[in-house]
């Protein structure tokens, strides 16, 4: 599977949608992955996105990791190794 990785200034994204305060005036890493077209896309409203952004992005992801016997640090290291060479 192909992926695109780019580091951009947060001001570029602020024109598209609101960012958490902790992201503002910083470089942000963007990773773009293709979506399997067979899967039904969930309906996400702007309100749902806004409800997630004011708090911690990490909090909005709780429950998405399927393997509870793997630590977050192990997952982080695996992702860094997998995507660090993608340009």
C-alpha cells in the first residue's frame, strides 16, 4: 500500500479546518493513506469534528487500537519505522 508523507506549516491546514491550540504555529506531519472503497464511509459531521478537536486528539482515538497487549510506545515505534522512509 502506498502512502504519502509530508511535513507542512500548521497555517496551511487552518484554512481547511480548526486545529487544536497545541498544533498552531508548528510544523505538522500529514500522512495520507488510501481508503478501501468497499468499506462504507461513516457519516462525519463538522460538529463531530469540532467536538473532537478542542480536547486531546489522543482522547478521540481511544478504543481504536485493537491489540490491547501492545503498548502505545511499541505501536509508536512500529509506525515510525514503517513510515520514516516514505517521502
